[in-house]
C-alpha cells in the first residue's frame, strides 16, 4: 500500500497542507517498515513521530480555525480527538502483536480516516476562512 497525496486535498493553508502530506508519508513508511520486519526501535520511533506530528498538527490547525463559530470548532476538535486516538491504537496494536496485529488494512483504515477528515472538515473550514 502506498498512499499518494492528491491535489484535491489542498486546503490552501501551506503549513496545514505540509502536515497532511507528512502524515501520509509516515503511514507509507510504516507500511514499508512492517513489510521488511523493521527492528522494534525503528517501529517505535516511527509510531512516536506519527503520534507527535498528528498531535502537533491538530493543535496548529485548531489555532488556525480559532476564528470560526464555537459549534463548528467543537465538532472539528471532536474529529481530531478521534483521529488522534487511531494513531495510538495503531501503535498499541503493533506493540500487542507486531505485524500479525498491524497490517496494511489497519494502516489503510487510519489513512482513510485521515483523508476523510481532510475532505469533510478541513477543506470546508479552510473555505470558510477565505
């Protein structure tokens, strides 16, 4: 599985778009690392980077969207919490049983959630800021 960035996912906010691409690149790195049975240190470091980047991205994004009505911001934040939880679930699945419990399907589910969030929330909110 290799997830490619698509220009239809561009919000027009360069820092946000760069983060979106970086997270997909990390998912692709994890896919390769699982396939080649990378050492635990590599896997842990990659998961930690993914978790850190997702958390930092959401903090930055929430600050970017602070000018929006509170109800919209709250819904957006709730989505952030759900997607961030998925990153931790991925790492926990891997720690619980390695590649046997974390496969391409789990990574695809995370990537779909990430892209769905971009398409259903980020693009809408970015348009509202313009």
